[in-house]
C-alpha cells in the first residue's frame, strides 16, 4: 500500500513538471549540494512533493545525502526514500507527525473556498512505519521522535 501511495505521488509530480528549470528550482528549495554531497536545507520539513523531487534528484545524480541536524516531517520521508544514499552524523535526530493533505477549491462566482483537510500516517517503508507505530497515535500537533539507536540501524554513519 505504501509503495502504491509513493507511485501515485511521484506520477503526479512528474505529470505536473513544466520544464527542467522548474524541476531544478524545486529540489534546490530542499537541498544544498557541493560536489557529490548534499545536505538538507529544509530540515524542518515542508511539502512532501518537494522532498520527493529532492529524492529524484539524489537518485538521478547519485549524490550522497548527509544529515547532520534534526530532520522533521517530510525530511524524514526524504531520508527514508533515499536510504541507500544517506549517511547520518551525530547531530541527526528524526521527528515525524501526521501528514496533512489540503485541497482548496473555489465555488461559484462568490469565490468561496472549501477546504478538505485529511490527515494520515506519513508514507514510510515498513520498518520505519513499524517503529513510529510503537510511539503511539500520529498527531499534527506533536512530533514522534525516532530512537537514535534505531536510526543507526537504518542509516549508516558518515
């Protein structure tokens, strides 16, 4: 099921890309790269689609992703997707909360906006999803912290 969600997200992103420069601008919001190494600029999280774009860039260019500070929300999703390219340093900590989907649509001439708000467990690989499930129910207001010892079994040290 998680792989199906990711497939849909990636297909939507690829279908909505206007140009190569637009794609570049998206990953640059998330990553800072020098040579063969990238670091996460947007460590506090953000829109999952931007982080999926960053993952596609890492995958396409075969760069290494170094995480050396706390990594929140969509940053954790990126680290999970790019797992084989990621290494972590001593400052790396991983925090996750419920994912949020907002769909804003206008109705009629009055331009009233209707918002659909759907929260769901973030899409992770099975081992990370199982670890976060042991931490209780997902919430938009509270972060779950990944155990450091568990993180070191997922990602190698730099």
